[in-house]
C-alpha cells in the first residue's frame, strides 16, 4: 500500500514539473504533418540550441532523422548552432559533430547567405526562438536569409515560436533612416509584439527587405498560442537563447535595461548572476535609489537595494550599489522606459555625472539600439522621462495598423 502511494505521489509530482505545454511550436506542427512542405527537397536549416521540441529534442536531429526530409546543410547565427560562441564573437564554419553536416556561419565573415553556401539547397528553414526586442540579432539573420532566398529563387520556411514578451506589448520608436544596423535592421519598434513568423510576413509582404525583394515564404503556425501569453504561460521549456538570457523571465528584463547597457556607464547585472535585472554603480546610494524608484509607482514593478561585485565584464571585482528590478505584475509593466527612469533618478545623486558625455565612444551603438539619436538628444537636456514619452510611443498606433493583416494569432 505504502509503495503504491509513493508511486502515485511520484507521478503527480512529475506531472507538476513536466506539465503538458499549452502550445505546439512550428516544428511540432510540421512533424505532425509528416514534414509535408519539405518532402522531395534538399533542406538547409538555420537554427541554434533554442530550436527544440517540447521534449527538448533539437530541430537539427528531428529533421536529420526524419525519413521524409533530406537535410543537407546547417547555417549558424550569433552564438552558433550548438551555442558554443560568446556574444559578438565570430562564428566559424565547421562540421556538426553529431550529424557530420556542414555548418556555415552567418555571424562571421558572412552575415547573409551567399549563392556559394546555398548551392545544393532547394528550401531554407528557420527555427530560432526570438526574445521580442528589435536589437536581438536573430531577427536580423532572419531578414538577411529571406533576402538571400528571394535573390536565389528559393523557398523559405519559418517554424513559428512564441514571442516571449507576448503579442500585446509594443514600445519604442520605429528605426529612423541613418540608424539601421545589425542591431536595428528593420523599421519596427524596439518591443515589436510579433512572432518570428508574423515578422517574416510583415517584412516580406510590406517589401521591407533590401530592394523590396520578396521570397517564397511559408510559415508553419503554432497551435494554442494567444497574444496575451508571455513565455511562462505557454508551459514550454525555455532553452537559453544566449548566455545572458538564461531563463524565460530574462526576456522581460532585456528591454528594461539593455539599451542603457550599451553605454557601459552603469552595471545592469552583466557579469553577475542577474543579467539585465539590475541598475548599479560604484558610488550610488542604493537605499535612496530604491526609495526614489519606488516613489515613481511604475506599474507592475518594485525595486530593492542591492550590493554586489561582478565576476567579469568591465566592472569586474568593483563593488556595485543599486537596485534589483522585481516584476510583480507583468501585464501592467511598461518595459523599455524603465532604464530612462533610472537615469532620471540616479542623476539626483550624481549631478556631475553625464553618462552620455563620459561614454562618447558608445553613443553610436546606443542610438542604433534606440533606433534614433532623437531620444538621447532630447533626454540628455534635462534627464526627464516626460521629455521623451511622446517620441517613444508616437509611432505605435500607426505600426499597429500596418501589422494587423499579418497577425496570425488572436
């Protein structure tokens, strides 16, 4: 009897940990369709460790083992097919140890597939988990690969995945002319609110790819995802999308502090155990900053004082003081202006510190990630968030109208 009870408890406990996902991703839907759109074609796959099914089996292995699929080449974005390259490091061409397939780098000497590395391919498949922020380079790789597919008369398939921020939050300026780059490649807001499949359709059919080219695009839609779901709502397992996005919740904090992080003027938790979840510096009064940030009554979040020493990065071994951001109601949070509120409040303590003047060599990257220099120029005059709120949100209503016909989920 006791043994039976223990077995039942074990089963129930396992069920709590491995609860059935609410969402089927594109790769799982494609597998249920017996890989119909890939049959009889030589397939190239753009993916990384995030390309997995709900039991964490790699899309590489799924396609390689499928009798219906002829997978002949792999293409690696930033961090590599197996995630073995650090941020900003060049990814090298190699041969995948498990499948012996050639791996061509799209984050090294090349960013865009060339006819030479596409030779022998009939169809390109893209399966990478995005994090919902424009500056994350995987969607830049998506766009360049779509351009290459169009220019080489090749089919392009996106295996869709959730936007981990959900499909309702949209924040930031539309990238302005002169500020397009690999970290802001498209005229979309900083928090764009689209799945990669929806983004691919938007870019393709609005002729936003280079020279207005359009590829033969197919999107394998998810099942069960709705726009009000963030990633934790899906019950899918999270695979680290890059070294500083270790958890699904990390995607919430990336737009909260990532723009500020480009300046290197303050620590945002990179080099410590809470990447993107902190605002800190060596001379900050942490208690006062926490009180001042909490006095703003920013919806859905609170701040607590923290003190720590980074293990690596530019502030390595230097004691930092600041605040940790705690999200208590994600649906209420407005993400990307929080870093500007921090600059506004910390300025009261450090009147002599101008983070923009002190880090001039980083301003170009800061502006590219913002999508414009207008935000920085206007904010730096008085360090007041109210001065940039209109700029930050003015583009959103028109953007929502433009993307409406490309939305695939309610």
